[in-house]
């Protein structure tokens, strides 16, 4: 056999018993869930900002960053709902590089998944406890979902996972909004098929159980740009892209048509400072079209305390060790610009 079975990992029930979520925090999380769902249903005109580091690397700077977000949230709470990005599982294109806190709770030490499971649960919980803001994470491994699902209010399925059957079926059993990114090819049809699968009930195998899901009506699209066969990065956040997706959505007769625009990755050609301009263009498209004002529910932004990125061994507090992020001053500027656009955007009632 090519596997060395190293450590028997605890079940999600065991880890929840060892690191329980208090009744008070569960109540805050449930209230946040309903607020976010209301945005996707169209019952709330608030705009969603899923914002934070490319990857959560160390608890101290992540908590520092989230407490700063808490102060900004208070200033814009009438129009914007902020969901901190606490991404603890990182997909790697070649399988090499830092795979997130789940794998390495200390990025300078060896892999320790058992310690990582506890570390990521504690971090998500501490953000909720300190800020009152429930979190978002990527579902890189469907089997790990339930280690965090009682804490998170938003789940994303990545561009390389969205075509995977297991991700689609597990999304159908998640009870919070779940975004399906367009695949790296950019094919809208693949993404819409994944949304359809997520919105409908299924029977399937999950964590050695036969399970039945109810379907998740809050499964929706995330646009993150694409890459051609020649390696050219192609954005898909422009007005015409949003209109096309809206029309395709309508033909599919999916529930709660919605899209969140990822301002980084292929949309920015990984030029992280472009996120300010891209967010402004998306907000202008919403202002120009009442149809898009209802359809575009939020932005996904990569942001941290210090701008750019660095190597792990550089030890720069609050600077990304994976993809480059905008820094705190630009983060405040971006949120302020989004807020101003919301004030002048009209909806069809």
C-alpha cells in the first residue's frame, strides 16, 4: 500500500464535545445566519462583504484583523454585512506549499492535522466570541465540514472543486449560504450545474454513512475569473458578464438568483491592488442596473493588516504567506467606497 496510516482523527461529534460552542455563541451565529439568508432571499437590501486574509496563518494577527473589522462593521451596519474570511484549508495547484492551519497549525513546523483540527475550530470560535461575527471558510475537504459547520455562516466551494460530485452533494446538505465558484476554465454552465445540484435533495455516502440531504436553496454563484489554455487570466466581473450570468440563471429556474464577485484571483490577474478598482466597477454596475442591484449580493475580498505577501520565514505580522492581499488602509477605503455606492443604488420594488 502507498499510504502510511499515521493518526486516527476524532469524529466531528468528538471534536465538538471536546471544544463545545456555547449556547450564547450558537444564538449569535443563528441570528447571523438568518440575516445573511435574508440578503440572498432579497428580503434585506444589505450588501455582503466576505473579507479577510487569503489564508489564516497565525491566530494573533487574524484576531487583530477581525477586531478591526468589528469596528468598521459598526460604522456601516445599516447597509453592509461583513463576514470575516477565515480560510484554514488552502488548495494548492501543484499540491506544494502551505496548505493552511488545518494541515500546519504552525506554518514553520511539520504537518499536524490532529492539532490543526483543534486549532481551526478554536480560531473560528474565538473570532465569533471576540467580534460577534460568524465566519466563512472554504470547503476544500467535504469530510471536514462538520468540524466547523456549527460556527460558520458562509461556505465557499473552490474553482477546482466545483465539478466534484462529492462537493456538490455535500453542498446540498449545508444549511447556510454556499457559494460555488466558476471553474478555472470559466465555464458558466459547469457552475450553474453545481448550483442546481446544491439546491436539490440527494441520497449519497458521507463520512461512512448513507445520508439524505434536503437541498440548499442558498447555493449560489461566485465569479472569480478564469484562465485560458495558454495561461492567460480572463476576468468575468464586467457588466456584460453579470448580465449574461443573470440571463442564464433565469433560464435554469434556480432559487434566489445571486452572485458574489471575487475581486482577486483571475479577476485581478493576481494584482491585489486591483481589488479596489474592481469592487468599484461592480458597484457601478449595480447602480446602473436595478436588475443587477438585486442579483449581485456581495463581494469576496482578500485583505489583511499589511499589504502584499511574504515568505513564512520573513515573520511579518499580519502579512499573507499565500496570495497577496490589500492592506488595512486600502481595506477601509474599499469598504467606504462600497458603502457610498449602496447609498445611491436603487432597487425595483
